[in-house]
C-alpha cells in the first residue's frame, strides 16, 4: 500500500460535495482503500501501489466523483496543437535516454495547489519513478522559456547554473556535493562522466535531471499560469504514464493541454498521448469470475462509475475505453476487479458449493515426481537451473540460429536477457561450472520453459520439459537412448525413433523420439564445437523431451 496525504478541504472541492469523515471512510473502504488517519484537515489514505493516478486530491477526487455518480464515464482530454518542440541529442542515449513533455496553459495556482503539485511530484518520484531512478519530473513556468528546448549530455564540470532555492551559480558536480537535493540523489549520477541537461534557445539551463531545476527557469509560483512539464528516464512507457497522470490532473484543475514535438533524430513524436485504450471484456467472465449475473444496463452503470467509457454492450462483450492515466489495466480481469469495486464487496453474497473433494497432486506433478524417482534410481543427480538466461547460451553456444523467444527488458545484470526456451543449454552450463568435479557426471532436470504463443493473452505459455546429460569418457548415443526408453517403458508408451538432424548434435548420432505419432523430443551426442564453447574436454550425450506432449497434459 502507498500512503497519500491529502487535504480534506481540497478533496471535497474536487468532488464537489462535502464528504464527512465517516462517509469518506466508508466510501474508500468500498473501493478497497483505507482512511488511515485524520489530523485536522490532513487525511492519510492507503491506496494500492498500482494506482499512481490516485496519489493526489485531484486524482482521488476524480474517482470519488465518478463512483458517487456525480460525473460518471470517461473524461475527455483534448491535446491542442502547438509549435513547441524539444530536440533530443543522441548523446543522452547511455545516460538518461528518453523524455516526454507537455504544456498546460490557463492554470489558476495558489499556495495550496502549488503544495499539492509538489506533493504529487514527490510521491510519483518515490513510487512509480523508483526514487527518480526510473523517471524524474520537471515542472517549469512557461513564460520564462524560449523555444525550442534541447535535451543533451555534457561534462557536469562545464555546466553552471543557479539551482532551485539557491542564489549562487554552481557546476553540476558542485550541486551533487553542496545542494541538499544533490546530496540526496548523488548516487544516481556519481559514476557518470556526463550528465543530462535541459536548455532553452537562449542557452539558459532549465534543469539537470534527475536532480534539480534551475532557480530562474524552474520555479513555479502563485503567479504562474502556464507550465512546461517534462519527464525523463530510462523507460519510455513509464514516462508516458507519469506524464498522462500529471496533465490529466492539471486539466482537471482547469488547464488546457498542448502537445510538444519530440525530435529523436529523424524520428518525430508528439506527446502527451491521451488516447483511451479499447478493450473487450467477456460478459461470461462476469459470472465466472465475480459470480454476478448482470444486465447490460447494470454493466454499463458499474463501468462508468469506475471512469470507463462504454462504447456498447452486446451479447458477448462489454466494449470499454480505458482512461489514458490508468497504467494498471492490462487484462480484462483488471476491468472485472473495478466492476467488483463499483458493485461493492459488501454486496457479494457467499455461495457454498455442494461438491466435496479431497486434495491431491495434479497429474503433471505426479509425473514429475515419478520420473525424478526413476532417474535418481539410475544414479543421476537432479539439477534446478534458473528460468532467466541469455541468448548466447540458448542459441550461439548450441550452434542454433536465434529463434522466437521471450526477451527481457532492461535488467540489472546485462548478461540476463531472455527466458529459457529449452533446458539442455542450462545443463551444459552446469557441466561448464563443474569441470573441476570428478567424472562421470550424470545430470537431469524436469522443469518449465517458456515458449511464445500469440494465441494467448500473455503471448506465451509454460511447457514442462525433461532433459538429461551424461558426461564421461566413453559415453555414446546408446547410453542416453537407454534412459529415454527406460522412462517410456515404465509408462507402457508406444514409441519409435526417427532419423533427424539438429545443429547441436553430431550428424548421424542424433534421433527424434516419436510417441503416439508425435515428435516429443530428441536424443544424441553433442557436437564437438558445442563442447568447445562450454570448455568441456569429455564427450557429452543428452536428450530433451516435452512432458506435456508425451502425457497430453
């Protein structure tokens, strides 16, 4: 949960209705949130971590207004065209590669709303921005900026400006050593030779993200009517989410939104992108997941109370429009969760099933345990390798061309870049790390791999595989074939061997295993070049079988 501090008076102003503490507490509880504490006008509310759009009075008030039926449905956000532009220098690529931005005009700010904006900014920094590492926000008075703006990297010792709340000009390095904010976030930049900067057309520094704004161009006051907003960081999608949250809140404060053209070399983008995402929610899942048998009118009513747009509700689907500031709606189940909140968890009636069953293991688990017992009985050692690996081991070292797989995004460990597609390379990795051990080495693993599957909503599927390797001086195809046949015979499965080719194995010493007319795997002697890639002196024979295919799991 995320604790959010909100002015009770400001919240009531946004809602357009006076909500007493008891009424507010009950309403928030119905939505799945807690009113934790009240100190005078200050409320402390616990919200779930996946809802960064609710970290302010404006965001929470917007939800309450819809939930209470005061303003239901999808809010419309018009992004007006403008000549504002930002040129992104390629030299920020390895420092802080992305930025998104917008202009909001016509705001009516006072001390309370400025404090609210600062509170929103810092809460987004701390939560969704991962302490400014993932994303950092800058808000500036528009009237002081000369366009276009440049986003670039430079030696921090050469760049000098007066940081926010200071009167003395400092270099970027001096800010890290002397400014309180610089000291707090020094760890984000201390290993870099260059820092990122925003500068306007008059060569005036706007900010040094993710640390501090400039005093002259980066201080918003009660006289500010128009603001420039930028969000910089490493995750372009996350930056857009944060920008959408901010400009939507400022729009709800009375501002008008203007787009900014971002020049990434030859590529041009315009942000913010405040377009509602279309999604189809199966009505049968209302009954299956929630146990609710709702009419079309009820479905529409509940969705609109949670700020969704409803294009239509037909016999099979509710065709909904997801608000652009909702980063948490990935799946139809997420929409169903909101339907449940709007319906009211207290209104659900528990229904007890009349079916009595005894607990037990699934067939998949039974097969795993049985095969493990069989292999241990043959004197083999079970291994448990990691699901995350890299393309070099899965493809290049196994002499395979790169295949369709599930890649990873940016990771702390650069050598980890995909989810394993097969087990055999991971067993070879274990042999590589065990070269100082005595031989023979007999290893096996029964575990899941992840294969791409565009037919599934998560675009992937888990597949249970069974692999083994034998590493010893005189190992041959026959040795591993005997293990495969021993397991299949134990289950009285009809199988045959089929001549095949596989880049990882010696030609003529590899065969496919066929069970019930389905190819379920392969078995053979590993190619000498594969052994060389893993630094192995002993020959290796191995196999990999698809347990799901063999047993129709």
